[in-house]
C-alpha cells in the first residue's frame, strides 16, 4: 500500500472489499448497493474509480483471478524442496474446502460456473487463468521428469489437468456437503498416483 495515492488506496480498498462479496454472492447477484454498504462509500465516490457496474465487475474479476493465481504459484514455487514436495504442498493447500484459502472458495471455479453463458468477457478471463494455472503445474511436473524425480512415463499435461479438475470439483462438492473428508481422500489418492511415477 505504500507509495499509493489516496485515490489508488481507495480504489484498492473498493476492489478488495468488492472481491469478497462477488466471490461469495456471485457476479450477477452482487449489486452496487451491496458494495456501497460494505465500503460505506457514496455512489459518486465509487463511480469516480469505475465507469459503471460492468467496469467494476471486470476489474474485480481480474483482481480475484490474479489473487487466486498468486496463491497457487506461491505454494508451487515454495521454499526449495523436491518437485514432489511442492506438488504435495499445493494439494495440501486445498485440503480444507470448508476453510478455503479465499473466502467464498476458489474464484476461478466460481466464475467459470457462473460466467459460462451470460458473461463472455469474464468467461474468457477465467479460461486464460485456468490455462495459466494448468501450465504452471505442467512445467513443474516436466521439471520433475527432467530432474529424474519422476519417470518419463508421467504424462504431465494429463496429470496436471486431473489435479486441477479434481481439486476444484471436490472443493465445491465438499462445501455443498459441509465436510472436508472426501477432499482428504482425493488428495491422498492423487499423492499415491504421483508416487507411482517415482
């Protein structure tokens, strides 16, 4: 926050506050009034930072996707360790869906589900973010193969997709069923599968 002007700080505050509401309620269900109430700002102040609700929505989407990606890459580029340890740390990062790393759950998944038909611009942003996340996992797995940590028979693309799809899907199901238990089983089985390639 240092070195930011008052206007930049206000805009950042609006984005951070709105992000939590959007992530919990959904992009379409969140109204400008929800954001005004949470930020205690006037409509005039809000619209001095964003052109309209659509502009705010798109900027919040960018903010949420960026935060989500940063969280993931931070875990994956974790302190030293083998490739296996970093992938395991990534899986463990998601092991309590009822207390997700971000309030409201994974923004990438939340937005992917919601933006499918009615928000093509957001859908495109989500597709790019998911692609970036997949690439990050693939490159880490490929690095593990190069370092001879994993057998060359490991299909990095397929396993990365499996990890991403499983973790994201299981998070939503666990939260619907209000239990972390199935996720822990899924993570264990993904770890076992990866260990078969060591």
